[in-house]
C-alpha cells in the first residue's frame, strides 16, 4: 500500500467513526493538493493516536472521511528536551524544523543576558503560531506520530528552577569534558540540552546553570553556532540511546491488527 498523505488534526475528532475535516487541513487537502473522494489519508492527533481514513464526500467548506483503522503509536526515540537561547533572525525556525526531524521531544526557548531582546507580546503570539506550524510540518514530513512540545519563552532563571531532566548537559565551548566523556554507559531516561546565544552565557549565568545540576561539555575543537550545537548533539544521543537502530516506518497499515 502506498504511503497516504498525513495530517495533524484535533484529537477529539479521531474518536468518531466519521470525521469532518475543515479549516487548514481541508484547505490544504482539497484546494492545494486537490485530493478526490475515495483517497485514503492518515490522520494524527499529535499524541500517537493514528487513524487511516477514506474520504467520502467533499463539500465547499469541509470534507467527510470514514475511519478504516485506528491505533496508537508510542514515541520510540530518546526523550530529549532542547533549551535554546533565542537566537537572532529566523534561526529558531531552522532549529525547530531540524530538531523535530532528529527526534527532539520538547523545545524550550529561553531568554538570556546576551540573547536578542524579548519580542513584544503581540509579535510573540505570531511567532509562536509560525513555530507551531513549522513543528507540525516537520513532524508530518518525518513521519512522527507524536508532536514535539513547544514551551512558551521564559527567562533562564525560570527554566532552571523547573527543569528536572535526568541527564542535564550545557553545551559550552569552555567545558572541561567532552560530550562523549559525560555520557553514561546505560541509557538515561531523558536528556536535557542547554544551548546559549550567539554571545554565549555570562559568567553569572554559568554559575546558575551548574548550580542547577547541568554538566558543562564541549563538542570538540570547532566552535559551533548556536543554531548548530543542539542539532549536532541530538543525533549522537539518538544513535547511542534512541531509536536509530530501527528501520524506517513501515507504511503497511494492514499490520495493525489490534484496533482501538
């Protein structure tokens, strides 16, 4: 069976036998892709619930689909939280897109002393909407069934006060240990990566960070940009502890014998 088109929609809709598609999914499906009745789609709620459906009727403002199969797919990779100092321009867009592809589970933008000024509230709302669209599209393209979480922008002290990762690493060029030396032999339950801004962390911030239980590690002799550092460390962690030993997703949906 060919790989059906994928769309993330509201989770509550997937519990019905017939699903009404409207809004952005409907527009993209019927007005951009011009999919016809009878096409099969994979609808996802972002928490691992999957529904294989067949389009039955297309109206002016919505389409109706019937559920053929319904199943749950858990997240298989290592749970990685990326705390990223907000970079300049649209660099965070790239971090979200590629981080989603690589298996980051939670993105936490953070305001630091040397980061760009905090955006105005109305501008931040628009940014959050764009960032969420980037995550959704990257998850759809990379065949993830669980959407990464995007946390609201917070200050560094706020994030440090609530962070309780099992293995906490701050990527810092002045760190005395390499990433490889800091990694345990047995797989951690989860890893939190903290990446600073273009200007780096201040001395006072590094005192706060290490006091919060973060281990300062470097990534070798080359200095990486803020938008590169987290994306460089993430695949290392997924290779060692995550699901990179698994084959690509099998799209033969007939294998899901246990229906929900």
